[in-house]
C-alpha cells in the first residue's frame, strides 16, 4: 500500500462505527483525537474510570469512581463482550498495564502472543513500512518470532498489503551458528519458501544494506523479491528495533504510528516512540484490525 497516513484514515471511514472503550489517565491529545474519530464516523466512545469524569459532557463515562486498574479491567471486559468493539488505553504503559493484559483471568490475548508493530512512511519512496517488534518482546526466540511475523502479516493485510515482503534482519547476511538471529532468519525464510506464511515472502538473514538495496543484495549473491522493496522489517530483538525507530523518528523525522497486534480485540496505545499526533492514526489502525 503506497501513500501516507491519510490513506489509513480514509480506509477507517469505510469500516463503519465501532464501540471504543477508553481507559488510562486523562490525556488531552488522546481525548481530542477520540472526538475527531467520532466526528469522522469511526467510533462511539465510552470512557471508563474516574480519570475521565471531567469529560462527561463530551464522552459518556462508565464506572466514574473506578481507579485506573479497575477501569482497565472494566474496559477489557466490555470490549471483549462487544462486537465490533475495541480498546484505547491512554497510559501510562507501566508494569500495571502489561500485567493486566498478560493476566490469564482477563484472557485478553486468548493465548496468543502480543507484539507491537510500528508503522512509518519510508523517506525514500513514501511507502507505508512496518517494523516489529518495537515494544513488547525483549529477546524473542524462534517460536516467538513466528508469532511476531504472523501478527505483522495480519496488520499488513489490514493496510492493503496483500503479499507482504519481509526482511528478517541480522548483523550479517550469512548463516553463522555463533549468531542465533541468523539461524532464526534462515529458518523463517525456509518456512516462507514452503508456504507456511501464506502469500508472505520472507528473506533472511539480511543485513540492512542488502535489505535496502537490490544491487547490494545481488553483489552478495542474494536473488529475492524482498531486497529494495521491503514491507516489513523483522528485527532480531527489542533493543535493535526500538533504537531504529527512535533514530528514524528523532533524527530522520519520519512520521511514526503503531498498533498492538496479536489479540482478538484491538488495543490502541501510543508508544513513547510516537509523537502525540499519532493518536488519530493509531485509532484508525484499531478500526481496520
């Protein structure tokens, strides 16, 4: 899917209005974005908890005396019961937040692994490009990377990328037993070759130069449709993914948005990697999933 975040927001308009359950702390930019989303016909917002009682004239508030944990539990319960509905949590993305969504009692992720997909407008060609996992899984093993890939593919297809091309990144493009990420990338590439990820194409291991440049890849003997035309960058670990997105946002001034993927009910948050204005784009992403 080419273009900019405006196309994501336009696509959200075609999905019809969904119930949106809001929890967390009061964030004026987030609330303003919710009101814009309501005006555009994306959502019917309902806020949970005492943090939002001052907004009662603009957004219906449920459980007005609930503290942040109780409000989050209520919002999760309501969103899981409502079809179609989804969640927005305005933060903070602290230990309390992550323990709640991982709690087996809430069963938020229905046994699936969660991961975060950052989305940027690539500076070289203006294409929507996905990067993962940039927030959740610190040192994913091979089994976890399969889930991270599957989550990213679902997001890509929701954005209209029907045959996503995925670069499984490592520090070098040769398989080296001393560098486990090269082994993981090679196995994922072989799984893709055998059709285990559907129409998605995974190439790896790829260093960043041969992921970005067709000529650099061919110089290294890599013949694949992925180099030079990557839709999804799969990073070997959270540290490399997070630092890359920080660099792109702060130094490269790339527009960044994102979505928490892997759960039955979409959950919209704003990563610290993203500017406040990304709330509206993130809401549109939640509508599309």
